[in-house]
C-alpha cells in the first residue's frame, strides 16, 4: 500500500487531478468551521455518497464546487467508484468497509490541510497532530491491503 505522501505525489502527476485547488470561499469556510467539522463532513459524504455498493448516479454524485471536501474528492480521485477502482483498485459494486472509508477520509483531509496551508492558512499544532496520525496509520496498515 502507498502512503498518503506517495498517493498525493502520484495525483499531482495527473493534469486533471492537479488542477483542483481550494478557493478563497473554501478557505474561509474551513477557517469558520474548523478542521474537525470538515472531517466530519468528509466522513458523512463518503459514507453516504461513495460507500454504498449500489450508487445509481455513480460518476456524477460529486459536485465540482461548493464544499472543500468535494474538491478534495476530485483532486484525490475519490469522487466516484469508477475513479476509486481505476486509481486504487477498490472494486465497484461492493460496499466500502469502515477501514476503507477512514483511509479515504484521511487522504482527503491531508489534501485539504496542505492546500489550506499553501494558500496562507495556518493549522499549527492541529495539523502536525493530524499528519502524525496519517503516517502511523498508513504504515501500520501496509501489510493488509490490496492482496
Ligand atoms: Zn470519479
């Protein structure tokens, strides 16, 4: 399994994925709500829009704007089950496990934190804590993914 750093680096090599960035409106929204709230929105979107085995409008369920998590989903190829299968070999037509959902949310949040900082937002200690979590988590799970 790849780490979050590796996944983000690979996504940067896709012109389509790399063109997504947070807007000023997204940044203001994050500043107002706080990163924990954004994370809970991400958990909710993934659980309801991406995790079910059957998604009637798959490929069209993620708007191109309107929420930082939507942008992160496109930037990270976690926008639909088709992209998830193509990029991460997660098979379609099968519900996502809680573990898979958690890893997707971590990737999305890593992208959001980096974008937020890159455009002048400061996340300080909270960001460092999150990054440490991602690292430990992805390393620990190295062995049991994509058999
Ligand atoms: Zn997609």
